[in-house]
């Protein structure tokens, strides 16, 4: 365009001086063209160098931005776990701080990133300071816990020593109490055995007394039988005499009846006495046995038969007396009560009856007139009867005296037995009191043992609770130590990350400075090139004019 404008200007010149002017212009034009070529060549070289530099700067800038992006990606990947904690703080900080405005968008992003990194660094420093403070607090707590553990160990040692001493004392006391309990149990067993023995002896004495009472009752019955026999002996002769006075025939018949009844009564008494006799080998007269073996006497009115009956009755009565004496001698040492034995037949009554009989003379004479032969035969027979009765009475008196002596001896033995029974009862009462005392002592000892067992269980529970508390403290201490180790590891990791981030920030700041310097240099070069271009264009314009 510049060459066309010059040619257009040359066409407007006059034709006369056309040759000289044209030559001069052509020369000028050639000079201008040469100078223009030279300028173009000179401008082309810096422009090319400028373009090369700009391209190289752009390549370097792209590489730097790529490296920065890579570093940011790596940093974001590594700090992804921490961004959750930092977001809240970033929001608060962004609310508190106004964002800085910058002209260039790239510079603004870099400045924001740098501010974020500085804030994160400050947060990390705060976290580190907090962690150091927490570590110091944990160290203080650990020192306190160690002191507490030492104190607890000392307390546990003291408690173990005191427990050992108390357990030794308790064991000694338990051993003493066990010995005392064993002694008391032995005494209790001995007292029980003694009470059982005394109860057995008392039961034996009671049984013996009952046996003696039974024997006394049997003796009383025998004495009553004997009394009945004696009254029969005393009454029947009087009845016979009264009947003889009425008539001779009636007298003989009545005598025969009474004699037969008396004989049967005496035989029944002998049979009863023999049944009640303990020893079956008592001496029995042949007359009595023959009297027992004889049949019942026939109803003969002859007086001789009546005499024979009277003799047999007397012999059986003597035998009954002998049996009774043997029976009384056999139960001599065993009779205890004899109050009713004294209610025997009074021999004075028999004596009075005999005296009345003697004063009355021949009893048969009172019944009316009798033949002389009968009176002569009855008088000597009745005198013999009286003699035998007197002998019997004397024997009964001796028997009564012996019975009284035996009764006195039995009373004396009964008194002795009663005193023995009272002594045994007193001993039993004392033993019962001793047994109650021993039982109360055993109850006291059992209560003491129960209290000791409760104390032992309480001490064991306290020891278990202390051991459990100690285990809990040890567990807490181990947890604190593990937490401390984790915090130390976390702190070391944070310090490492902090160092890495500080290094990366330093590298980024250096890169940023380098980029800013390069940008400033490139901008200055561009400004210089633009100014040189402008100056060249102005020169071209000037030359074109």
C-alpha cells in the first residue's frame, strides 16, 4: 500500500522536469525500498524472536500451570480427609474476611489459593498447638495417674498386709472357736448320753415300782383270800352249832354241807395260790394232795365222816398256810407298798370268838337235847379243834409280825428308792440346765462364727471391689497411653504434612514469583516491541510523506 501511494504521488508531478525528477525519485524510491527492506528485515527478526519468546513463555506457562494443577490435585487428594474439618473453618473465615479483588483472573485464583493455603497452615498450626497443649495435659494426667497408681499400690500393699494380719487373727479365732465348739459338742453329747442313761434308769425304776405295786396288789388279794378263809373257819362252826341245837338230823346235814363248802372253798384257794406261785416246786403235803384227789364227800350223816372232813380241811388249811408263807418269803424283797396289808383279820376277834365258844361249853348242847353218845364224842373233837385253832392263831400272829417287819423293810427300801429318784431328778434338772447353758453358748459361738463369716465375705468383697477399681484404673491408664500414642502418631503425621505443605507452598510461591517475573518481563518486552513498532510506523509514515 505504501508503494502504491508513492507511485500515485509521482504521477501527479509536471512532465518538463519529469526525467530528472523521475530519476531522483527512482533513486529515492530504491533507497526507500532498500531501507524498507532493511527495516522489514530488522523488524522481522525481533518479531520472530519475540514470537518465539512468547511461544516459549506460553509453553513454559502451560507447563507451570500443569505442574501447579498436578500439585493441586495431589494436595487435594491428600487433604481430602482434612477438607471436611477445614470446610467449616473456611466458611467462617471467608465470612470474616473480604475477598481481595485483583485485575487478572489467574492472579486472583492464585491469590485465593495462596490465602486458602495460608489459612490452612494457620489452622494446622492451631491444631498443632492444641495437640501440644493436649499432649501436655495428657502428660500431666499421666503423671497424676502414675502417682495415683503408686499410691494405690502402696495402699493395696498395706491392705494386703492388714488383710493377712486380720485373716491370721480370724483364722486363729476360728480355730479357737472350732475347738470350743468341738468341746461343747462333746460335753453336749456326754450330757445327752447321761440324760439318756438317767432316763433309762428312771424308766427301769418306774417299771420296777409298777411290778412291785402289782405284786403288792396280788399279795393283798391273797391276804383277802386268807382273811375270807379265816372268817369262814370262824363262822361255819358257830353256824353248825346253831343248827345242831335245832335237830340232830338237821345238824348233821348242815354240818355236812358247811364242811363240803369249806373244803371246796379251801381247795379253790389252794388252786389259785398254786397258779399264782412263781416256783412250781413248792412242798405239798400228801394229805392235801390226797384231799384234792379225793372226790367230794358223800352226804353221810355219820359224825365220823364229819370228823374226817374237818381233819382234811385243817390239813388243807395248813398247806394253804405253808404256801402263803412261801409266797410271802418269795416276795419279801420286792414289796413296796403295804398299807392295805395291815387290814388283816385281827386275831383278837378269833380269840374272842373262841372264848365265847369255850364259855358256851359244848356247842351242841345249845341246840337242844342230844343223845349222850353224840355229846361224848363231840367234846374231845372240839377241844382238839380249839387247840389247832389256837396254834393257827399263834402262827398267824408270828406271820403278822413277820409281815410287819417285811412291810417296814419294804417301806425303808421304798424311801431309799424315792430318795434315789429325787436325786436322779435333781441331777436330771441340773443336766438340763447345763444343757441349756451349753446350747446358749453354742448359739453364741454360732452367732460369732456367722459374724466372722460375714466380715470375711465383706473383706473379700471389698478386696474384689478394690481389685476391680484397680483394673479399671489400669484399663483407663492403658487407654490413655494408647490415646497418647495415637495422638503422638497423629501429631507426627500432621507435622509431616505441615512440613510437606510448607515446602509445597514455598515451591508454589517461588513458581509464582518466577511466573510473575516472567510475565512482567514478557509484558515489558511486548511493550517495548509495540513501542518500537509504533516508532517504525511513525518513521515510515514520515518517510512516506
